[in-house]
C-alpha cells in the first residue's frame, strides 16, 4: 500500500493519479467521512468506513481496491495514517474521500471503482461555540442532505451566513423545522430529557449523533427524536453540537443569548461519548499488533 502517491509533506495520500479532469474536482462526484484522532487513537473507524461504503454504493462507486475487504479496511486506514505520521501522541483529524476519477465530458456515468484521498490534519481547538439561528434563505439545503457529498456548497453558505451574524456556526432551518448546523448535528437538554431533530428529516445523521443517543439511553436519560420548530430552543438547559472531528461541543450562546453553564449531566454525557469512541478505536503508532 505504500507505493501510492503522497504529497511532499506526507499529510495527504492518494490512491491514483489525481488530475484536474477528475470528476471529484469537476462535479463533486464523491463522498467522504471525517474521523477524529485523540491521544493516538483513531476513533470509530469501522463505524465510519461502513457509512462511507454505504454512501458510495448509493452514488455508484465501488470501494477503492485497498478498502475492498470491510473487515480489513479499518486497519488499512490506520496503517495509512501511520505512514502519514500519525502516532501514539497524535491529536488530529482524518478525512477519507472516495470519488470518481477522470471521465468523459458530461454528468452521466456507470458504476466505477473509486479513487481514494486521505488527509491528516490537526485537531480543532476546543471551544464553546456561539451559535446563530439562520434564515432559510441564507442556508439552503444540500442536494443530498443525508450523504456527506464532496459537493458541499450548501454547507459553505450555511457557515458563511453564521459568520456574518458574528457566530461560530449556525443552525439550518427548512420548512419551519430545525435541522443541523453546516457541520454538526444538534441536541438540546430540557427538564424532559434530550431532544434532537429526527434522522428522517433532510439532514446528515452523523456517527457521533448515534453515540450520543446510545450513551444517553444507557445512562437512563430520555431521548426524543422529532420535528421541532425553532421555538423548541427557548429556555434550553444546554445546546450540544456533535460531529466526528470535534466530538460533543456545548454551546456558549444561541442567537446572541448567553446560555447557562452546562449542567453536570451534559458534561457527563460528553465524557461518556468520548470514552465510548476511544474504546472502539484503533491505537496508532504501536505496530501491527496494537490493540490486539
């Protein structure tokens, strides 16, 4: 696997000869997942690779040859990250993309074998974000909201709208219903329990979202998934944002209104999710028998 091309700084690996004629560059013809690396542990690799495999199948992409075997794929990914320099002390972010390579002019294609691109970058800084509530006109829906498509202009516009409002990120609303931010699922805590927009709404139900639900239910905290208007966020005890790179973040403010210090249950839930992800991760930098 180590004879594939890499950039000079060894932070990006590709499985093929990427060019400007790539369908990923021209049309966004591909899908990706983002994975966290904390303390040298690659978080949720099997979970995320299965999601990537399912997404690729939906758009007619066969897995790249290195990732053909679902059981071996997490260890292949871990080995590639080690080759890029990830080790036992790494805190970082990995982005794995499968996309269509060069092709004839035009949108149409059949099923093709995907090319892979893997980026290793730094971990995002810890924060308590300021969150805006976005107008529907400023935050359009992605064309395929339940896939992490390489065509991410809707997410770019969503985050730009939040920055214009002086926030770190913003919550997208469609047809009067709360959905997600440009890069995270949302939860909020009330006296009745934990609430989140339902997975069958036009949003991407991420892997950490599933971990939050698992851990909350395991701790006896009720979780309600449903369709909510923005009014549901009035008077919340805590607002949580979840994605693979950042894990669970607890917002500092919403629509310019400071939120109270997070209750112990929110902090405990965030800790439980982090521990669950680490327990199911792959240690890096320890050789082929690490984690055995």
